[in-house]
């Protein structure tokens, strides 16, 4: 899942190639297990176009699946602000009534009080979020994650209030909590705060937005949320990381696997703490997975830290690492311009349209790294995709992966 949202760009069209059919505008390629968008819950390792979304001009995909449970759901956003969804719908997270649906269907938003088009979406576990061009935040799905004090699930996207009159600038949906960066440079969150994921200084849940106690002078520009259902009766364990305008990265919440990047795993952090990073790094983007996190730098390198059970960190090992460490990337895997992480695996894309991944490629996540990767890989492997254009968006949903071709 790409949990950080930073704004959406339009891309120039590709030149046509003589004798070759032009690709449809912004198709999504899916591969993996359970949420392929083809009307089934099948597993498929070979990337294929989601036919229902051909010519829809997709600019973003967001998917969520918690560890150890079946795949949840996926959201896709078009250039014009239309949302499509598919997957499980036990709590209304698809944005319409009825049962589970594994074929992309448009989410009705006309009656939701929108004042402008939707520019970003975020899929959490059993709930969904959207952000409009004028800063409205919408939620739907499981009651405890809606941010408006609801006690009943909601099947329709609805604008939430409670941000103290501020506008939303970025959103992120995690396992059981949500975060919004506002126009005043604050971070507002709701949902599970049992491990400090709301950053308020208290290990307490909140059904309505409450702002994190950010460090003095820290203005967030990106946010990423992670979390997993931990075994032995512990969980869910959520955490949050944020990138500031000054290049600092801070994190708060669960830290038992070192997912806050402070140099050592330890107790929960109820308030933001600074993520340790190499002195030579300038962070451009961040991402969070289950209990792992990462960042990519202005010179196109990737840092990872946290849980590493499935080789999530790409460091050739399967042991946790609480210190942000550079991934040893192949020469043609740089510079990196996109990073997406899940509880199972990690994806990156480059300026030359190469897509690489590492982590789990079997069991729950069978095929999520393509047909050529081993069942589990702890180092980056290339994912073979049709060479028809520039791949500009990626999403490591966990069991299912998505790659989006450039918008003409």
C-alpha cells in the first residue's frame, strides 16, 4: 500500500511506435492473489490489465490487506476524480451497499456534499478515505474508523468535520487508524491509539479527529500509516511516520520491530520521535507497511527499517533492523521515484520505468512479485511488465500488486 500521498501530476503523452498498438490510457496491471479486479478471488502471477478500468485514466491505486487475514479491498481513482472499488464489503468499505464485489464498480459520491473533485484515496483495513481538491476529507466503512464519532458502519462516502476549520492536504489509512495533514501544518488522527499511533501522548483510542503533538517547528508534508494484527493476543499494533518540510522524518506508535527507525526496537512511542537516517540522505518520499517502513531519497536511493520476516527490507536477511539502512539496488533499479510497502512485500519503480520488488511471493501473497521471483526473496528482483510506456504509480497491496501506466 502507498500510504503517503503527495499530490498528483499530469504526464505528457508517449510518442506512438510504428507498427505497435498504442496502449489504452492509463491501464492498471494487477498480479498476485485475491484482488485482481477480474471478478474473481483467483491467484495470478503474470501481470494483466484490469479490463474493467481500460480508458478510465487511472492515476492512483490504494489497496489494503492485513497480515494473516484474507485480502480486504482496493480503490482506484481516475484523473477526473471518479473512484472505483472492489473486494470485501462487510463494513461498507467499498462505498456502496451489498456484499463483497470483486469487479471494479464506481463509488457514488454525488450525494456526499463534495465541493470539488476527489484528488486522492486511501484504503485502510475495512474502511476507506478520500480527499478533495478543496481539502474535504471523506470516510466510509467500519464505524470506529470514520472519524466522526459514528457507532454504525457507513456504506456511503461522507464528509467529516472536526478538523478545527482546517483543510486536508494529505491522507493516510492504516490498519485501524487514520491520519490527515491539514492546511495549518498539523496532523489529525482518529481510530486506534492503543499503542500511541495517534501521537497525542496517550495510549487511547479516539472516535473523532485529535491532533498529534508534533515537534516544535516540524511541518508535515507527507504521512504514512502502518499496522498489523500481532499474534499471541496482541494487536492490532499501529504506527505512523511523517516527513517534514525540513527533511526530518518522525514516527510514533508501536516500535517492537524497530518500525520507528530510532536505532533500536523498544516500547511504544506515544509522541513523535525522530527517525534516525544517514547524514548523506535527503528524503523525498516515505512509505509504511505492516511493521516496516521506508523512504527514498532525492538521489534515488531507498532506505528501509523495521520488521523483516518475509525479507521486507530487501537487505538479504530476515531479521528486524531498527536503523534505516540503504537497500543494495541493481544498477538499472535507480533512481527510484516510487516506493510502496505492505506487510508482505515492497515495490519500487524508477525513472526508466523499471519495477522491482522483494519479500513474499507465495502463500497469502502468491504471485505478488510476478512469475519469475522465488517464493521468498530478500533482495530486489525485476518484475517483467509489458514494455508499452512509463509506469508512474505502484501499489504493494500485499497479496495483490498494481502498476499504473502513465496518463496520456
